[in-house]
């Protein structure tokens, strides 16, 4: 196959693979979807490692240990933009913590952090019209 | 494709509106310091990533700094995986007036001081050792590559919940030692998950005794952290002894050398699982595929030299090239932001610019953080038939697509 043929093959493959985008049309559709029943709230408020802060309005649904990492799950009754701002502000105002990198797209966002001997990420995905799921991973820095 | 059309138009139009209005300055030197003679694939892919970014910057008229436009030029120097060679190369780059150094990472613990004297930024694109990057004490060192910390902790987070008894083998290279230090920390609170922890010689052809000790320690998985040759030797030792233990590795497990060494026994590669930085971003695979096409159109496919069971030739996706490419684009943005070609000014500006990376993700550094790849972007992929696919039993990995590797 000559170089032009190879390039054409790649273009075709690119279109094929792009059709499987994990955060493509389906996720944008979620932004318009009505929210169903909310996941069950934990019976007690968890104390996260390193005194990791809560964003205003966070509802925790589970906390588990994956080896050295603590993974807390929950949700905010907000769209992705305000949810991202809520966690960015909470981490920046928490004693000892800094935001190392943050990024917000149409339906998802990340706030990466470090402080108090811990590091990790708050991952947010807007799952329906007015709710954003939150997954916080905290590991030793 | 929608993204490709405006990009090609922009590239075509930029030269017409750029160079003629501004005086052309002397080319700005970007040095690539990589182990071309010892790990040829790694050296070549870093150099190609740099050259592709430089070609695109120059096709756009060069970098416009304070009323002048400057083309970028590339010079490649072989570190031969030797810290001493790497230091000599960095000293030479600084003496020759390099505006930046794109570095595989070997020897940076010593070489950064020589670059720092003139404020020359070093962009590490492979080695992940924690001590290499520190914005406070090494302000001129940046990295776009998965960190050993991220890879080690993600491996621990993946393996411990599976209740595996892990036999850790790490070689005595810088790469192996740095990884071992992070693995010790990652498994510190779960030592019962570690069956044995052994150091092996980096150049050993036969790791039979060490692998046998791991088997006798009742390991139910091997975690091999080392150069590609170490990984190939460990797999050979296990499989030739009839031990079908699952094998996990850092990014070096995906190096073509591993498959080339095991080409006579392709089934031995099946099941090999490695951790690495995700190649595609949340917005989808389009931007990465666009980059891969341009890379492969310029330099051809990085052929691994093996075939799938159905006979298709296998090529390597340009992962490390992508990191090198992104660093050069950040450098170009920093030159513009600094309004100066003084490397020290450029180093400071690197903390203030953001570019869209080759995979569509933002690439940026700041005063607190000189790392371009976050720990939570480390995913796992498993080999089957000489190509790999993201695993399905990890939250991040299962959202990622399998990228083309044959043709």
C-alpha cells in the first residue's frame, strides 16, 4: 500500500473510532435528560483522609478503599459548571490544599489536588438535567 | 474530520500572512536528549514528536517574538541511557544556546543544574521518577509523561482489590529503582498483598532463579518494573517454566522490544497488562487520531515487527511522541508569551500558558505543578494477539476505546 493509501486507511479508521467517543453525543444528551430518583445517601457523613473538604451541597453515597486509595462517591444537585466551581472553590479554600490542574468540558470536569500529604482528583460528570455525579479519589502524595 | 479541515486550512494560510511582515530571526535551537543507541524506538519516537511539532510551527511562519519571527531547529543527541552522557549533552546544549531541551529523563537529577544556570527549560517526556520534578527546587524542569507515583499507586489500586499476591521484580536501572521506591510506598499499608520483592540485574538474560523464588513465595501475579529487556526476560522465565502467572508492568511493557523478544512465542505475550497514560481525552478520539495521522504521514508507521494471529502487521501508536509534541507546542506558546528568546524568561512563561494537546486535552503547567499528566489518567491495557486493548475491570480503562494498531 502506498503512503496515500495508508493515509486514507487511517482517515477511515479515525472516523470509525471517533464514532465510539466516550463523551460524545450520548453524554450531551444526558444534559437534557430528566433526573430519576436520587441515589441513596450514606447514613453518616464520612470523614475523608487528609481532612479533604466538602463542596457545598455534596451528598455522599459510598466510600470504599481501593488498596492505598480512598474513593468517595456522591452527587451535587447542580449542572456541571456550578459543580466544577463548587469543588474548585472548596479545595482552594481548604487549609493546606492546592489545585494542581483543573479542566471543564461540556459534560464532565476534573479538579486535581494536592495537600496535607494527599493527592488525587475530583471527577465530575453531569448525568442528567440537574445532577452531577462526583467521584473523589484520595491517595498518599 | 471536521477538526482536520480547519487545521489544514490554517496551516496552508499561515505562511502567507506570517513571515513577510516580520524580520526573520536566527533559528531557535531545541535539543532532543534521548537514548537513541540503547533504546532506538524510544529515542526515535521522541525525536519524531519534536520534529513534527517544529515542522508545524515553522510551516505557520515560526514563532513570533517581539516583532520578529523565529524558526525552530532540532538537534538530537544520544544519551545512551547513561547519566554521564546525558549531562555532557545538556552542557553542550546550553553552551550552544538551546532555548529548550526535550529529554527522555536519564541523568536529569544531575543535568538540571547545568541547564538552570542559564534558565534553560527541560521537558521530560518518559522517565517518571518523583525526584526529577519539583517546581520549588527545580523551576526549569517540567514533565509530560505518567509519573512513577501515578503508575505505582494506580497499579496498587487495581491489583490489591483483586486479592492477588504480588511478586514484585524490579531491575537495578534508574527506571527500575525509581519505580521500586514508588511501589514500596504504594503497597506500604497492604504488605500482605506482596509475596516477594526482588531486585534483578537490568542486563540479565536469565531471570529463572528470581522468577522461581517468586513462584515458591506463592505469588499469584508478577509485577515487573524495569526496562523492556527485563520484562521480556521475566516473561520468558515464567512461561518456559510452565508458570501461567499474570504479568503486570509499567509503560515499558508496551515497548515494541518486549514483543520482538517474544516473537517466537506470541502466546507468551497474551495477558501481559501494562499501566500507562491514556492516549485519548474525554472529548473523544478525534484529536488523537488526527495527530496520529499527521505523525504517520510524516514518519511512517512505527512497525513493531510482529503480526497478529491473522497475519496483520502490528504498529505502535505514537504515545511518547505525543508528549514530546505537546511540550514543543507549549514551548512555542511560552516564547510568544515571554516576548523574549531568553530561556529564563521562557521558563517562567511556561507556567502561564495553556495549549490544546495532541489528544484534545489541555496541556499546561503552573507555579504549583510542573506535571503534564495527572495520576488519575493512568489506565490499564492487556495484550492479546500482539495488540492491546484497555481492560474492562477498571473504571477509567473501560471508558477508553481500542486504538488502531494493525495495517
